[in-house]
């Protein structure tokens, strides 16, 4: 299949992903057509199929890439005390997600639009991330630093609380991201002790 004149796969491919990410976050996956993505990129609708087999594959690729980057970036040092590890997780989660609001929105709000197989694959990646935080909480309970009745519920509650920062925080507001992060560290610590 011939490529559109002036298009380069190493340039147009990322532009297709960026346009899809932005449009899915703005209008929702179901409301965005391949034609709308093509118009945003400045290519013919048929040309998109040089870069993705279909809209579902594009959504899955965006979600999987987000989770893969998240897992490749998160770090935990099990030799450190659990409270320091928890503080590190809170700071990492807020910073990482703040820098990627559209990807975060899609990763949480568009799960329902994945096919069953794609959902299972993204959910497995999410579980790996959740398991990292849950291990920190378990280690803290074992060390007597944390008091948590159910580490899985605490894990999900903490992640939901931290991810919520994306919905309301705006740079230039009353508090800086660092100040908000410090307050969230304090709230999370109090929730588990």
C-alpha cells in the first residue's frame, strides 16, 4: 500500500497516536471516528490503516503503552523501610500521572471500550502496578509500621485517591504540585497507620 505523499512512518505514526490520544480524551473513544483522527493528522482516512489496523487496536496500543511506560519507570527498593517506600510511591504516582493527563484519562475511563482480550491484557498490567504498592503495604504491616485490615482494598483506595489529583490540580493554583504531593503523602501515611 502506498503511503501518502510527504508522509513518513516515523513522523506520521506518532502523530496518529498523539491525535487519537487527544481526541479520545476530549470526546471519548466511541465519539471519535477514524476520519476525525485522519483530519487531525492531516492525512486521508484510508492512510491511517498504514499505521494501525483499526480504532480498537489504536485504543489498546495507547493503553498498553501507558501501562508499559508506567511499569518501566516505577521503582521500589525493598531494602528501604516501608514508610519511605510508600512516600516514594505516592510522589512517583502523582508526578508520573500529572505529566500525562490524557493517557491517564483514557487508561481509566475507556477500559469499557476494550475488547475482552485487550481488557484482560491491560488489566494484567494494572495488576502488576497494584501489586507493587500492595507489597509495600504488606511489608509495612509485617514490620509493624502500618496497620491495614485488607491490603488489597487499601491499595485500590490509595491509587484512586492519588489518580484523582489529575482531575482537579492545575499548575499556578494555590499550591504547587510538590506541596500537594506532600499533603497526599501525609494523608496516605495516616490512612495506613
